C-alpha cells in the first residue's frame, strides 16, 4: 500500500464521489467525505458508515471549510443537465466559490488538489475528437453556461493558484461516465434509457438521436483519478479521462432495449438548447502520462448498470428517493 493519507472528497456522496471513497478506503486511506446532499445521497456511502477510516460531513463547499487533510479531490457540483439547470446560480457558485474555498484550504495545508472538470469545457465542439489543446466552443449565456462556464472558471482558478502559489494541482476533464449509483431521476441518458426500458416506458430520444457521446464505465474513470493524483508535482493536466468508443443516442437506446429485453418503443422529443452534437475524448495524453486506458466495454458496463437499476427499482419507493 502507498503511504496512508487523510483524504478529503467533496461531493463524496454523489455517483462518482462514492466510488472514489470506496477506492480510497480499500487502498488503506482515511477519507473525509463532504457533501450537502444536493444531488448525492447517504445511501451511496451507507456501506462505509461505521468504518473506522471513513467520516461523513454535511457541508456546502460554497462556504469555507476548516479541516486538516493531506489531499483533496474536489468533485462537489451537480453534474446532470436537469440538476445543474434547476438552480443555475447555485451551480456557478458551487463551481467557482467551491473551487476558491478548496484551493484556499489546499494552499494553507500545502495539499495536493484534484479538480473534477468536464468535457463540457469544450462546449459543442468544432474539433473532433477533443484534445486538451482545444479551447472549446461554449455559449456563455445559454442554459448550460452555469455549468460549462463555472467549470471553465474553476480551471482558471486552479491554474492561477498553480502559477501564483505553486499549488500542486491535478485537473481531469471527465467525459460522460456511467455505472451503479447514478441517480435514477437525474435525467442523464444512460440512467434514463435503462430506467425507461426496465419500466417498459417509451425511451426518450432528444432530437433525431444522431448526436454522439462516449461512455466510460465508472471503475475505469476512478482508476484514472487515482493515477493522475499519483503523478509527480508539475503534472497538472488538464487531462481527458473518458472512453473513446463513440455511439449515437439511437445506438445506445437500441443496445439498452436489447440488453433489458424490453418491449419499450422509441419516442422523439425536442433537442435541448446547445446540446453538443458530438463528443469523443482524445486520450493520447492520458495514455502517455498515466499509462491509462479504459478497459470496460460498453456492453459489460451496461450489464452491471442494468442489474443495479433492476435491483433499485424493486425496492420500496422510499429507499429509492
Ligand atoms: P453527482 O450529482 O452524483 O455528485 C455531485 C455531488 O456533489 C453530490 O453528492 C452533491 O450532493 C454534491 N454537491 C453539489 N453541490 C454541492 C455543494 N455546494 N457543496 C457540497 N456538495 C455539493 O454527480 P457526479 O456524476 O458524481 O459528478 C461528480 C463530479 O464529476 C462533478 O463535479 C461533475 O461536474 C464531474 N463530472 C462528472 C461527469 C459524469 O459523467 N458523471 C462528467 C464530467 C464531469
Ligand atoms: N438524451 C436523450 N434522451 C434522454 C436523455 C438525454 O436523447 O432521455 C441525450 C441528450 O440530449 C444528449 C445525450 O443524450 O444529447 C447525453 O445527455 P446527458 O444528459 O446524459 O449528458 P450531456 O453529455 O448532454 O451532458
């Protein structure tokens, strides 16, 4: 095992955060999970409660936090379009004030700090696939801007703390990731399609379904987080983490319907404003600098995710909420 550390995970009760907490606990570290439960749930970390090296704290990262830790993973931020557009001002505050607060904490502690950035910094990309050198094509005043610009500003802050205060930063640009513990109602495409197919409801395709995304299974992504965090000081990123396999939403819907054995039919709804038409990571840098590449094929990851939702939907409603 690597040296035992006290590690702060903000947004630790969310989808990705809870998997990261699992990974860090399994590696022998102490984990302080901080979350305001805006989109996350205690259920996601229930199995860690009572573990001697795990602590859960209710806290909103838009307010300063005074704790003593060795490393910080900053994941706090709603990630699904429905959730981040529900209270857009709070979304920008979470990204920007949250970053300032966590960077201030890292500066005082001289702690290494990781930022969960996003492929959304590329907006509706005109360059395909997207390398880290691409500056993006982002609408600054649209419904997605609270998230996209909030995350871009957070990256700016990370790099200014790096240049101005020599902070040890690690910035990952995460592409669409899926797996168990996604929120069943968060409106993201993988959870929507699976839940709809399992319930025999129409599967909602926005637009004509030709838009593409690349889907990374959560275990692969968390492996990338840990590898990036283990790089020497000065390896800052930004670094794309995602699976380069690219699928249209129509292809994804057909896969899910087939794998669930569902009788659901497709239904077409309007395409949301500024919905990116295509997205695929160029992972050359992750391969070279982290020796990282995703291993889990879409059908394997989807099987695990379908099984998770199948079990979740069989629980009494109170447990799912
Ligand atoms: P999630 O919504 O499941 O998790 C986010 C967590 O942050 C939740 O537990 C939520 O309660 C918490 N949170 C929100 N605002 C907070 C605040 N002000 N203070 C404290 N906690 C707060 O989403 P996720 O998919 O796990 O995403 C985690 C991070 O990864 C986010 O920063 C997101 O932008 C980034 N990301 C995720 C994806 C993806 O595909 N899952 C892609 C790109 C980037
Ligand atoms: N989408 C869809 N049906 C749904 C949910 C989403 O067709 O029920 C589409 C959405 O318009 C987008 C893609 O799936 O083109 C991915 O959406 P998601 O919200 O998962 O993530 P995004 O990458 O847009 O942030």
